[in-house]
C-alpha cells in the first residue's frame, strides 16, 4: 500500500509540475533564510552559556540616581575587589578584569597580543579550562602568564610552552614572564576574549591606582555561593556604600538626588553574566531587540511559505474533489486519503528542505560576509542545530501539508459527485491567508525603510569634529606612540599633502584594529559629583579635527606644564561642574592629587558614536598615544595613504600598517544598525517574492475556476480591461486590508526601537503611503498577468462543454 501511495504521489507531482515548482521554490528559499536567521539568533542567545556556573556569575556596576537621569557604569576602582570579598559572605570568588595589549618577544620574534589582567580566582569563576598547567596555581606568581592555545602555536610552534620565558613590553618597560599554563581557545560566543592572562598587579595603571577609590578603570566579576542571590547581595549594599563611598552619596544628595524605587541614591548592583552581551548601555554589546527580531523574521518568512503551500493545496483540493469522491465511493477511508494527500505534501516539503540545505551550503560564505556572522558548516552539523533544523521541517510539513489533507479527507462523497462542493469556506481561508502574508510583507518593508533612514540619520549627524580627509593609524605595541608621532612629523614636515598630524589615546570610530578603549573618572568638585571621560591627545589635536576653541587656548609645546596638570574640557563638562567660565579654574581628582587647571573650552563632540547623548570629556596630553591622526589635503587621499604607508614602514618596519579613513571608521559605529536594516531588507525582499509567488499561483487557480464566467461575460460584451478589473479588484482589496493592518504595527514596533536613540528620526506617514502604493502595484502586476491571459481566451473554448 505504501508503495502504491508513493507511486501515486510522484505521478500527481509530475502531472502538476508548475505548482510543485512554485511550492518547492518557496519552501526552499524560506528554509534557507529562516535557518540562517535562527542560527544567528541562537549563536547570540547562547553567549557565555558555556560557563559551568554561569547562573552564579555576575558583573558589578555602579548605579547613580542623579536628578537629570540615572547613570550606570561598569568601570570600577581597584580597592573595591578586596572590600567586596571581605564584606560579603555570599561572594565565593571575585576577580578584576583589565583589558590590555602589548608586544610579546620570544627568540627574536615579536607578536602583538591581547591581554587580560586578572586576579588568581579568575579560573575558579570562569570555565576556560587549562589544557596544560594547574588552574588553581597558574597565576599564583606575579611573573606567571597563562596563554591561549592559539598564542602557544603562534609563538612556540610545536615546542612545549610550559616554563618558557617571554619578554613583554618595549624598551625599558620590558618584563620577563614564565608560561605557567595554556588555556583552551575561547568560543566565538564568549564576551571575554584573550590571547593571554596576567596578574592584575601587572596592569599599566595598577601601581598608581591600587588604593584609589575614585579612579575607575576595569570590570569586576563575582561568583556567588550556591543558594545566594543577587537580590540578597544588593539589599545588603547600603551600609557598604556608606562605609566606602560616603563622599559620593553626600555630593549626590546636595545635587538634589532622591532615592529610586529601591531606596538607592548611589549603590553597586549586579547584572547576570547572561545579560552582559546584550547590555548596550553598560557593556556596549549587541541589541537584544535585533536578535528577537531575527527570530520573528525567520518565523514570518516560514509562515508566508506555509501560507502559500496551504493556499495552493486547499485550492487544488477542490479541483481534485471528483478524484476524492471516486476514491471514497470505492471504499477509501478518511485515514487513507489523509495519508495519501499528506504524503504528497511531505514529498514536496522534503524536496524544498533538501534544496534549501543546498542553498545554505552555497550561500553560507556570502551570508557571513554580508552580516558579519561566523556560521560554519561544522557548527551547523552539531546535534542541537540539526535538531532545530529537523523540528523546522516537521512543523512546516505538519502545518502546510496536514491542513489541506485533512480538508480533502473530510469531503462528503455524495456532495462531491453531485458537483455541489462549496468553495465559500475555502475562499474565506484563502483570503485570510493572503491578507496575513501581505501584512507581514508590508510590515517588513516599512521596518526596512525606517531602519535605513535611522542609520542614514546617525551617519549624517554632526559629530562635533570634521571626519573627512583624516586618516587614522593604530600605533600598535611594537613602537612607542610618542616616538612614532615624532618620526612621522619629521618625515612629513615638507609634504604639501599633509596639513596636520596629532595623536590620541582613543580612536574615533572603529578602525582596522577593531579596538576601542574608554577611561572614566569620578571626583567631587565644589560638593558636586562629577563623572567624565578622560581623553589623552597630542599637540594639534583640535587643529587636525577642526574643533574650534570656545575659550582659552589649546595645548602648546611652549608651556611645559601642559604635559603635567593642564586640561581642556568640553561644554558638557563645564556644565557638569557648574562653571559658565571654566578657563583658569582648578580641580582635583582626589584629595591627595595635583591641582589640575582648565586652560581651554571646546564644543561637545562624540567620542563613542552619536547613539546616545554627548558625554562630558576632559582632555589632557598623552605621553604614549595609541593612534595617529593625519589630516591630508583635499583630492590627495589615495596618494597620501600610500605615502603614509611607505613612511610607516620606514619608521617602524616591524609593525603592520593599519591606516584607515576616519569617515569610514565612524560609519562602523553603526554596523549593528546597518546589519539590522540589511536583515529587514533581505527579509522584506524574500517575503514580497514569496507573497507574489503565492498570489500568482492562486490567481492562476482562480482563473481556471472562473473560466466559464469569463466566457459568459465576454459573450455579453465585456471588454478585456473590464474583465481584468473584475478579476483583479478582489485581490487588490485584500492587499489594501493588509496595508491597513501592517502600518500601525510597523509604526508601533519601530517607535519602540527608535526610542533607544537620543538622536532619532520621526516616522513619516508618507512611508506607509509609499509602501501601500508599491504593494498595490505589485499585486496588480502579479494578478493582471493571469487576468489578461484569461480575458483573452476565446469564449467558444470556455463554453463549448456547456
């Protein structure tokens, strides 16, 4: 019997090759795109999930309920770690994590590597297993270093690295470390990425800041004892804050700060490790809304493909009604008919599934390149991913094939053979499904347009500095930044294509080194609590970026004190300290520190993208800048880049040149938004294609069913335009209903997304009008092709059987 069912199924599919092709094409495309999107979402949602005790690991952050707007920061002072461990019995282990990088030397070879400066308890908290060495004692000595497997291969090759000595640093700052362990390489979905681990005492700023409570420079992670909760620790934080931060609380109260709903003015709170990757404000991570949007889009596309499949099969069920009637009259049971019809649908789904998997293999690299993902074929072949793909196949097969089969098996044999099968219910279902799929398509198109407009708005938003005609060069770890700048100034002094040159501790935008750093400091000024970004720069910084002085002067080599205790501040910083004329004023970052004088005032500018408000910035001279900015003459960008590359090789032959254009780097601030708009655009395109494919097929079936009606109308004098209008208007009405449903939904969802940005567009009603017009035109074109074809048929052929 099964063999017979299979044979009949193949015959029916071959007999209706056109419909089978439409179904397979739609399902394969939907499978391919949906699997891509779901795997990307799965990858994001499982960030840091590989840590064995992840539910007990938390990151600390400061919460300040300042009058203007609550502030949160994960930047912590060094003495906080031992205090937490002493004061809270709920904390099993705690570690500081300081980001850094330096040059590693071994046997005359040099390597740029990324370090994490941590406490010895780090490996008790996080599940980065050591493939060589003992995790409990690997960082027992300050001169120990734990390296990754990747670094071990790069530096030592096939040698056993344990016990080997590495030199880290430049010139007089070189220090020897002994390899005490090799850690397994971190997974791609890890928030903590590394080449090596060193003791936190070796961090560059540790010696001067280890006992300063107002110098914030790193992250802290705690692991709670089993049974303890973050809420219990946070409830006990009030006396701790009064003990260690009385000045901060007092200053906030004088500013008018009031306790929040939890009774806190200034406190330390804990965020789950699982949330670190998605906390944009605290960690600068990914937007969780984008991840859930990917999941929603994947199911939207699958739903549209399923709607097409259901519509086509239900419509064809009435064309095959006589076949069903005959089979029932010959004794076929409902169960047998269901299995036969559902089997045909399952074969089509299987074909679509197989073709979809082939598309995944073919377009995997293209997808990774377009959306900056790291999907791999071996990653997709893992049991849980295969299970996800298999579940998708089963769900689509059951939904798309099961319902039409159930409908056909329920047909009344007498009514069928008399030709009295009603299509009313089928029409209601078909129309509802068409409205659903066009609603989803219009929703995605609207979201795409709004997302693209927001990205363009962010790109064109004035940043407070002139980013055009500027080249940014990461210094790297193989040369001292100040030496590199001086050498470049000497080499380029007579070059007419070079207008000015400066250095900075922070890159503006994201360059080829993909690196970014931030230094935030808090202190009290005239009983006001102040928090500011500290930016180290070289001479000519404001000239190179065309930032105009509002008052005072910029840094000048003729003033030796500028390199010690002089700063330039932004307008936001002046507002924070409450000084309308700040030039000449003094402040201290701590009671024992030097008196720092403000020598200049500049307009606010964005240091870390325009997604949020401009932050107060305090600018000082940097001894060893990490980046070199070069402003070049208009029209000479390409030639200047070649020139700089040549000069760089001359002054530091051991370092790779990674120069890039600053305007491109600042655009990289909005990569996530660009990816989101690209995803929406891809999804909208696929959704529209699938919807049109389904509409085309449904129109074809409807025209077949209305052949005699068309013939009668033509005999009675109806013209071709009139027939096209009559046959198309019902479909256009459905599309209009879909637009009316999709527009408010798109407005609501995108309004929520735009609220995440300080600088955002206003959603124009014209977007929905334009999308509606385009959707109607697409529907008319799709349906009209079949309408015109049906209207031009000779009525003699349509009516000759009557």
